């Protein structure tokens, strides 16, 4: 289909879609960077989707039952900003569009969650949007099952490019979505044959239609510039119970001299190219100038869902009080009032019974009391349920047949799990947690970083958090992972020492609604460290004095997780020799860093010898050993210097010298 | 097919395969951990493959033209150890098999490259073996094209489980292998319907046959317990020009009471279960006792390739001297003699011309002189060729049509690229490097950790290494990635400051044959810092004095990469105010840590104020700021405290306060 034909056949449609194309072109040209070609290629699909199908109300971007639109090919961000501006989102002013990619503007280079309304999730790292969309579609099914289709009945729509589909994470979530029959999910594949390096064919020969079909999807192909064909495909997608993929044959940078080329993928900034394209489009308006007739039409599109939204509000109003309050609470990501008392009761009981259990087991004990009072909890594991201890009896399994189930068998798909959890978290109404071995944070890392960047409160249950996992060996033993996670901004990393600290960590993870949390949990059994019940959440300060020195304080031992008990035993040895030794448990560095100087000084005063103990890399520990009034000559570390090994856990601790005796010796050498 | 039928139909085959099964059962039982079910399920396929098809000589495990066997489902490690023991690999003694998963044994929990001969690559993290295998198959094609099929003509065989196929990385490498038509690659899918959490069907409904076909593979299905069917499928795979996938229908934990169950996946240690299974097998021998007739048969299998190996050695001997020497050199991963002088000449020229270029461009300048003299260089990029500057004109593109090409368009597949690079590196004969944006180390992380664990000398060219990439924004701006990479054991992380340091980094990366390297390179242009030619590789010491203080040394500025020039400008400001300031460039922390105390003290003496400058997280920097004779009260850091933002690079540096002025102020505040 040539462009003249496209224009002639649908003149009204053409000018409306052209408004998107021109804004994208103008925005990128003004920024002198960005990606023009994708918005130009997908403008027709976007116009049909937004004007005829997408359920939204631009005046109420946070309407809970709105459809979600995810631009997985996030580099085409101007497409989304143009749509938000045209349809009348209040915050998306023309000035913001003009300031595309400038400091302080909400129009970031890639769509950033929390910047502009209507940006449902952060995209850019390819494939992540697709994963988020799958999570959103799961959230919708789950909420619909719980609250009924009068309250929850919306769809998730995604634009994905070749890059999204080449990334491995796409396969994980495509397979998951097909398996779960997420019929309210539709993916539009921007099938333009072009990537940055050239034609797709230089790197890929995948039959994407067949690939999606292999995962149980409903698949169609259409001309991505023919509005009628697009509309028909969307209608068919809506009436099929499977997730749908619509392969939209498009021309990247349509109508420009860079059309169908790798150049067209990037920033088209050449003045002549732009003016030539204006001419081809028959667009006689100044940059950023959208004729009022077109703008009005788009604003009507933005208000199309207004009545539906009002009707929905009435239906919510008509819900029984209990159900309405519950709906409001979960949509606000608020924890229930009784969470605190429930956890306090468990803490008290545990402080008395003092069980020696692995913290992964402790975590299960916590979930057993949380899940029944938080119906929004949506758990899961990447095929390590029995090891991560993530499934409690009340949950039931979420499946194509049982939408009320609250546990997801994610399969051996850590990255897909994390990406879907992002979608679950930003969708709202559900609180996702997912388990895997901590070493496989490596696989999930791309999505975990996005959790942190978005402030999406996903909870990562990462068990087998050190050489303590034993015989599986170095491929499965985290060493540098705590450093990797702690170095990530806006991520809370908890490494609880026993069951009480695990309860506290869960409480902090659940009440943090603006950032994700990692719970690093042991495989091996750990003795109780907190022997006296305190209703206060001591872990909330990040680090605290677990055992005070008897007599003059000569040493401070700092440890986390499974090494706290080693520190306490080392203290016993040292105290027996008359060396006053304090033990500081540090379950969450980020929270300790956030404490005021006075508190930090109380916990880590100057003067004493300091030894850090963690079955992991020292990397990052110098902050506490040498900083915070520490001194190099009086500081030491007992931990890992390289990769682990394959042997029973106790032997590994001895082999790598992570023992109470070694700690005591280290202290004495430093005194 | 029931087990009695299997046994009756092929009695000889049965007892040979049973030897594998029994060793796996005995090894896991002795270790009281591991995975019995997979070896029991795949023993028939392994027996046919090793006895009839695999080209190898157990007495010469390092024979360059041997077939490669990769156990991607690495948890079934006992399958491999059993095969190596049975076929007579010298180092795989019965004692080693008995010591499965014990400290110091070569029989680690998962197969570890470098421990036992015959373990071609480390596996365990699922999907990685598949990626390695794809890399090996590429290496073979490349070497065959260069040295001829008389010297190089072998195959790569892989066992993959459901977990391997669910991991996203599998899709990346399956698509790549299909696109490249790697006809010497065969994947056996252990199609047993079972994962840890239960039946595969609880998490996956993928039609794997269709999925592989969608990627251009030759696909067959067969009964994985029928030796004739397996043999026929292998024959067909060998004669097809496409990569082959053989879906082998198997029973996990065949013949035990745990057959076809999730329990059968793990460690079968129950004494009754084991004795019952012995009975079912008709196996009357003691644990670890293999009847000599069976052992002899297997040892003959191990020697089957002996003559072929001798013939091959003669053919190598008959090569022209030049070609033979080249073959020997590249297989030993030795750099050519003239590398040093070539790089020295470039360094001299650059020290004189002092170009202001981005270090990604510097890297291209280095590759332009390296690639022509190192035909073993096999470059590539994950669809960012023009940004990573990884393609030099001499390379040509490796494709299905052009096996002599030395550049791989990996597609938008960072993880697959890294996993394949591991296979390229451990195969030998080629030196892989691959480019992407540094932020997408996140995606590649699973495979990069394996490079480090294996000591595989892959070279990661990671450009756009900070907020200096500008408008693409925080999704693309690394902040914590240097910390993540530096925390990883056995990984060299270079962040060169200018072209001369980039030359030095490449030299160090290429001459390190026992560990991978990362080159963190700037997007933005950087002024030359090294203005005087030194033939010595100063970066080899990890850190060195770039600018000495004039007058009394009051401050030491430490910086890497793009921030070194900021440090030098800050020094100018400080010196103008009479504050003697040294600038230390730290291109590689790992190498500096490895220097002796005396050298480190010379570079970082006590006393002066220290300020670290890096457009990244401070995480890890305290080692140098507070340690190494530093003091908290006299140390500061100028860098990033959170995620970046979307704006032009210079504005971001100003916005985040990473400027020479800020550094000078920080120094003065600390004096």
C-alpha cells in the first residue's frame, strides 16, 4: 500500500494519524534525539486502538477499570506522548511535548512510570513492557474473579517491536500468557522488518506467527496502515478467549525518505527530510501546531470513556460497604489494619518458642498469617515452590481454569516472573511476591532494576542466599549478589537473621509502597537470635544492637542473616576471654543508611575493633567497617573472597573460614 | 513402552545404559543430594550418542576436533560423570564418582568447566548450556571455514530439559542458531513432562516442536528409550543442513517408584526405593560396582575415536607450517607475537595526535589494528553495531552463507550473545568480543557470571557507560553496574579514560586467557589524558599517578573513565589556588588490588584528602577512599546517588553535580 493510497482511502483517519506522526517528528527534531520511525509506523494502529477500542477517560487517568496501554517498544515514546497530548491528558501540555527529553520534563527519553499520567509502566529495555503487560492482564483476571466483571473488566494492549520479540524475556511471558489463556491481552507486533543494525533478516528468521501459535495464542496478520483491517483484527482479538497477537505490517518512518531503513529507526532531524515529509503528508501546519479540528476530534476520543467511567463509579458505589472498602484499600496498596497486630502476635509467639529454622521456612510462617488477611497477595515461584516456601495452603493456584487462585506457577522463568510482577505491582489491586534462588537474581535482574526505577513494590523472595545452600555448588551460590542488589538505588534488601527478623522484614516490605524489596533467606536452619519479644520493629532501623558488650566494649561484630549466629557465638568466645563484644545485626543497609547520624553513632560508635561477617563478597562493606567512625587498622571482614564450592554447607563454612573461631581470632589480631 | 519391554528388546543396550543409571543412583545416594531422575531418563539417549555418534577419544580429552557434548540440564551431572568414568577418562576415577559433590572432588554438584576433563562448559543455571553449545557450533563453522574440514569437522550435542527451554535465553539462542543454520548442532530435549513443582503442564503449554520449527530448525520426535529410534533420529539430524532438535519422550527416574513424578527429579536417597529399583533393573551388583564386561564395552567406546584422532593429528602435521602454527596458536588462545608492537605503535601515534574521541570510538581504533592481525577475533553486537563501534571493515559478517565472516549480528539478544560467547571462548580457536550498552549487562548477567566462574576469556564491549549517554534516560543509564561487575569474582572491569588507556585495556583483555573482561566505554567524546608516550602498559597496574601534585601534595583525586578529565580539570582549579593535587587514574580496580602493598602505597599514600569521582554509585569506592590508608574525615565522593535522568549529557553532569568545580569544592571542604 503506498502512501497516496493510504491517504486517499481514509482521509479523515489519515489526518488524525498524521497528527501523531508530525508531533513525533517535531518532538524528536527539537530534542535532536529520540526515535521518529516507530511512531510514524504505528500511528495508524494507535489511532484505531485509541479511538475505537481503548477504554479510558483522559480526565481521570487513574480510573481503576481503565484499559492499560503499554508501549513495550519504549523508544517510540513520542507516540505515547503525542497520544496523551492529543487526547487531553491535563499534565501532557504542548510545552511538555516540546520539551521532549529535556531535564525536568515529564516527557523522558523512554516512558517513565510516575512521570506522566497515562504512562502505565516504564519501558525502554526491550521486552519489559510485554512482561509488564502480562502481569497487568493477570492482575485484571484476578481482580475480576474477586470483584466481579461489573467492577473489573478491562483489557491490556501492547505495542511490541522486533527487539521486544527477540529478547528472551518475551518468550517467557508469551509462554506464560498462552498457558494462562489471558484473553484480555492483545499484543500488536510492529512488523516493520527493521532494527538498528539493518534489516531484521540480518539477525533473525523467526516465523513469529508460528512462534506465538506454539504458545497457544490467537494470531492474526494485518496491514498496519489500513484502519479497517486493524479494526477488524482488534474485534476478532476481543472475541477470542486466548491472548491475541496481531502482526501489523508497517513501514518504519512512513512517508519519509528514511522509510523502511535502519536510519528511519532513529532520530530524524534533517530539516530537508522533515520538510519533504511534511509535503508528502500534505501537512501545512507549523511544528507542534495541530489544527483545532483534529485536536478536537482527539479530545473527544479522550472523553469517549467518560460516561462509562461515571457508570462504573456508580457501580462501585453500589457495592456493599465491606467490598467497596476492600476494593479501595487494595487499589491504594494499603495494608489492612490488622496486619500490624497479626505480625506482632506472631513475633511474640516466636520470641517465646524460639524455633531453629531456615529463614525461608520463617518466611513461610509469616506468609501463613499474612495471606489469609491480605487477599491481594499474589504469590508465586519460578518452579522452586518447595524450596522457596512461597505457597501457603489458602492461596490456591491461579490458572486458566481458576482465576481465584492466588499462586502462580511461573515456570522456570525468573525474568518473566519479575517482569510480570512489575505489571502486577503497577496495575494495583494485587501485591505480588515471587520466589527463586538468590543466585538467579541474575536472570531476573533486567526486570528487578525496573521495579526499583519505577518504585514498584514487588517483593522478591530469594532463598538459598549463600554457600549455605551447599552441594549445588558455585553456579547456585550467590557471592556478589548482595552487593549487586544493595548497589541498586531504591531497592530494599533484607537479610534477616532469624524468624523474628523475617517477620519484621515482611512487615517493612509490605508497608513500603514506593519501592521493591528483596528478602534474602537461608536454606539452612538458623537458631533464634531475638529471644525477648519487642513489639517495636527493630529491623526498621536497618541495624541495631542485638547483643551488648559485657564490660568495656572492645569489639563490634556486624553481621547479617545466617552469619548473625556466628557473630553471637564469636561474642561468647571473646567475652569468655574478657573481651567486651557487641553484636550488631544489620538486616537492611538501606534503612540503616537512612537513620540519623545520632542513631548510627549509637549503634556504631568509634573506638572499638570492627569485624563484618557475611558469607558473601566484602564489596560494599567498607562503608560500615571503615566509614561511620571506623578505622582501617581496626577493621576486618570474614566472608568470601571468590566463588564458592560444591560440598555440604557446614564443610564450606569451615573451608572458607567463616566460623566463630575465625571471627574471634580476627578480633584478637586487631585489638 | 514399559520397562520390561525396554529391557527385553535390547538386552545389551539395557545393561550398558543401566550402568549409567546405577552410577547416578549410587552417586546421589552417597552424596545425599543431587538429581537422580534426569540421568535415569536420558541414559538411553546418552548410550546411543556416545557409543555410535560422538567423536571423541577418552585418552585425549583435549583433541581439538572432538565433538562437544554439553549437558545443558546440568543438574543431571551424574549422567556426565558416569559417562566419563565408564568411557575411561583418566581423571574420572571411581573414587571421584564416589565423592560426588564433596569438597575437593572434580565431581561438583553441577558440571564445572576446568574441574573434570570432558566437561566442556559449566552448566546448571538453566539454558546456559544451550547458549554455550550454540557458541561452540559457531566456533566450529568459523574454524572449518578457515582451516578446512580436514582439520575442523565436528559436532555439538546438547541435552536440554524443560527448564532450559523455558528460560528466555533459550529462545535467543534457538533463534540465532536457526538463523545461522548451524547444521552441526543437535539438541536432545529430555521431554519428560516433569519439573520441580510438578507436571510441566502446571506452568507451560508450549508446543516445542512448533516453536523450534518457527526458528528454522529440523525437528524430530522419538521414544527416548528406544535405541533404534534414537539412532535413526541422530542419523537424520546429521544429514540435515539445519540445526536439529530431537524431542526425546522419556520417563524421569525410569523404573523407580518415583518415575514420572516431581519427586523423581531430585535426589532419590530412600534405601528401599533404590533397592527396589535395582530389582526392577535386574542389577545385582554392589553400589558403584560395574561388571567388567560392561565397563570394558564402555572403555572401547571411549577408544572408538582413537584412530580418527591419530589420523587427524597426521593431517594437522601435514598442514603448511604457517597454517599449523596459526592453528596451534589460536587453539592455545595465545596472542600473536606482533600484537604488542602493533599496539605500542598505535599508542605512540595516539599519544602524539591526542584525539578527543569517545572511548567507544577509541575501542574501534584499537580493533582496526587488532582484527587484521588476529584472525581468531570473532566480534559482534546485540544490534548496536554503530553505537558500540564493534565492526571493523576487514571482518565481514558471519552468516549462513558466509562462514568466513568474523562479525556476528547477534540481534537484540544480549543474554544469548553472552551465553554464545562463553561457548566460543571455551571451544577455543576463536576470541569472542561482543557489544551492547552497559546497562544491558543486566540482561546478559546470567551468562557473564558464568564467564567469570569458568574463567572464559570473553570480552564485553559495553558502551554508553554512564549518564553521559544523555537523553535516553535512566532506563539506559548505568549507575550500579560498575559495582555489580566489580563485585563479581574473576572479572576484569576496565574503564579507560582515553584512547591510550583503551589500547592498554584491550591489550590486557586479550592477553588474559583465564578470565573475562569488561570494557566500560563512553558515549561522549573525551579529551586525551595521556599526553606522553610510554611503552609500558600503565593500566596493567590497575591504577597509577596520571598527574603529580605541584608543591605539597594536599589532595589525591581518584577517577575512572570519563571522569578522569573532570579530575584533571579540578586539579587545575586547585593547583591555581596553591593546593597541590595528584590525580590517580584507576582503569581497573581488580588489577590495582593485585599490586603489592608498596606500589599501592606509592599511588595512594596516607595523609592527603581523597576524593573519588565516578558518574556511578559510590558503592565499593570506600575501599579506596577510606581504606588503603584513607580516613573518613578526609574523604569524599562525587558521583551518583540514585538513578539518572533524561536530558543532554552535559546538563546531566551539571544537574548531578559531577563537575570539576564540585570536586574542587569538595576537596577544599575536606582540607
